[in-house]
C-alpha cells in the first residue's frame, strides 16, 4: 500500500465530502425542494458553471480512457481530443439565453421538463425519460469502473474493495447535497484537474528529456505516432472529424450538460462561463492527452490503457505529489458520476413519477423519494460495475452518442424553429436512437465516419419533414 | 401557463438567436483551422515534418495555436457582442 500517495488523495476526498454536506444545508425543506435538489436553485455563478460543465464532461472517458488511447495511438488521438474545445463555447452559446429564458418560463427543472412543455406530448416525455435512464446508466457504470481502477492501481487493493470505497463516497455526498453539492464539488474538482494535469505534463516532459527528445523517441519507435493518422494509420480524417459531432457540437444534447445550461443565475454568469469554460476545457484536454502520448517513451510497455495515467504519475513524480495530481482523474470521475447519478434520479422522480404516476405527491414524499431513488440507483450501478469490461471508453461513448442522436434536434430545433412539433420530435428521437444502435451494431463506420454522424443527419430530416407534414394537426403547439 | 407575448416578439430572443448564430460561426471557423493545419501539414511523410517548439508543426498549429486562437476569439466575441438580458419576467422567481 502506497501511503504517501494515498494521504493527499484521502485529504481531497474529505474536503469534497465536507463541501457536499455543507451544501446539503442549503436545501430548503419546502416546495422549492425539487428546484434546490435537482437544479441548485438556479443560482450558479460564472466560475462554478464553467467548472461544473467542464468537469462533468471531462469524464473518465477522457481522463482514464483518453490518455490510455493517446498512449497507444500517438498525437493523432490528441488531435481528436481537441475537438472538445468547441464544447466550451458552443453549448452555452447555442442553448444560450433562449434556453435559459424558456426553461424559466416553463418552470422546467430537467431537460425532459423542457421537452414536455415545448411539445406537450406524453410520448415525447416517456421516450426521453427512458432513454436518459438507460443510456446514462451505462455511462455511469463505465465511470465507476474507471474510478475503481484508479483506486486499485494507486492503492493496490482489490478491485471490488476499491469500487466499494468509491461508490460509498460518491453516494453520500450526492444523496445529501443534491445539485448544489455536485456543482460546488465539480468546481473544486475542475480546478484540481486543471492544475493537476499541468503539473503532470511538465513532470512528464522533464522525465522524458524535453519535448524534442520525446518526439524523436516516438518517431524512432513508430513514425505513425507523430502523424495525425494513429499508430496503425487507421485514424482517417473522416473518422476523426466525426468527433466534432460526437464530443463537440453534439454535446448540446446531453442531458447532464443541458441541465447546467438552465442552472445559472444571469447573463453575466453565462458570459464568464463561456470564456472560462473554453480555456479550461482546452488546457485540460491538451495536457491530459499529451501526457498519455509523452508517457510512451518513458514507460514503453503498459498493457492496460486505463493504467497509463496513474503509472506515469507515480513514475515521474515523488509519491506525495503523485497523490495530489492523481486526485485529478479521481476528481474527473467523481464529478461525472455524481452528475449522472443525480440526473438519472431526477428523470425517475420528476419526469416519470411526478408526471405520470403521482402528480400530487406531497413534498415530504417527493423529498424522501428523490433521496431514496438516488441512493438505490447508486447501489444498482455498483452491482453492475462489479464485473467490468476492459476499455471503458467505448461503452461510454456509446451512451453519449445515443443521447445525442435522440435529443439534438428536439432541443435545438425546439428552441429555434417554431414549426417544429411533437410528431417531428418523436420521429427524430426514434430515428436517431434506432439508427444509431443499428448502425453501431451492423455498420460500425459507415463511409468511414463514426456511427453517430449518420443518425444525427438523418434525424434532422426526420424532424423537419415530419413537422412540416403534420402542421395542420398541431396549430397551437408552438411555444407561447 | 399562458403568456401573451408571442415568442418571436420577445426582443430578448433576437439577442439569443444572434448569439446562437455566432456560436455556429465560431465552431465552423474552429473546425476549418483545425482540419486544414492537421491534414494540410500532417499529411506528409513524417521524415519531411518540420518542428515548432519540439512538436511536429501540424500539431503545433492545429492543436496548440488553434486552441489559443479560439480562446482569444471567444473572449473578444463575448466581451464585444454579447448582450446582457434579464432571464426572469413577470416577477416570477427572484
């Protein structure tokens, strides 16, 4: 057991824990409970907003899987990862003020609330709620695996024990503190990610004897590592460019991101968040993936990609510093998990239960249910994560792609195109998800593109054509 | 909930629409910059690469400089053209 590395990590977890419990005090036990628990009372400032968005997205996929894949593929994967810079400004600019204004008008607390008011359709709500529950559930499982892996390789305890510790920590502060706890801990975690990756990158460059040296080592091992095409030359421009949709602009449709786009206090917070978010996402993505690539000449034979980050940290830095820096990926995973957990729970309680099962449930009951569902979900994910697959990144991306294909047009067109209606939204969601699952299973890379691209394009036409074709049936359903 | 003002008459939505278009414009610019440098300079054989600060030139211009340019551009655009509007109305919420 590596106590020197472990102590700083424990310290960090305690701080996060404390913040979560402190935030829990703010939750009023009144009729604003739901707004407080699931949306933090719409009070986020610019810095916290930027950080919580970054931290939610900069998840295990990018933090553990990302550097691992960069280690295998070389600079081509860093190029791919940099497509995520666009999320920093694009999401808030496009959802932007219109989404903030409309969700306040509708008194929406979740993305599904927005869709419900905009389209006035039970089926839109049910399909959305269930796709969120299913897809985010698998994303969450992937994240927990990442978290447990990290503890496993850092501390040297068995995977199951690690998973248990991780699950317990996250569950307690999410259950108690709700969205405000999640957003505040995200801000701390985002800051740690920012500084942690910076220190680790510098330490890695020094250990590798400077950038030029590292690049020529890579070149000597396999020249493909320093091209944009990946180690085997398999990363085609079309495939890599597809990630502009998957991890770039498509992110506007991820429920855990959109919920943040309704949680900020005012325009000023939003403006600040755009600037801070762009810079922070860019720095973190660039550093983190470069670390993966630069680790290769230093530690040439790592088998499991997920372990690159912890191993390189322990290699190039003193143990105590590695402990502090490794809090960064830990932070990334926790901040994604906590958001997803809360979101799935809000879907169950708010979107399904309150809408269709028991609209008049008492506040006391809603509160108990929210907390109970959050806790139960956590336990189920824990059980699922006990038997994990090896590379978590693909599992994770599958979930995100599915949600993007489902929601991108119902949200974006719902905001900016008055003629869009429930039939269009339904057609778009069904086409998006159906085609994505089919295409991912049977034609993994149609035309050399990532399987998310085609469903997104086709579901756009489904939305527009079906909406236009059914104009007469839904005269009065444009947003008022 | 019925509101009298139709969505397209709300002056705040004009601001919102314009800013959304700016976002789309920025992303297109970002993509072109990223793609042109990566595959324009990186498409050659690695033995012909030139280097900037030890990094292959394609990577430096596409990923490092490209990111810096975007950060600066976003800052300028937000400071200059983004308008502050209130989100609440009719005294609902605080």
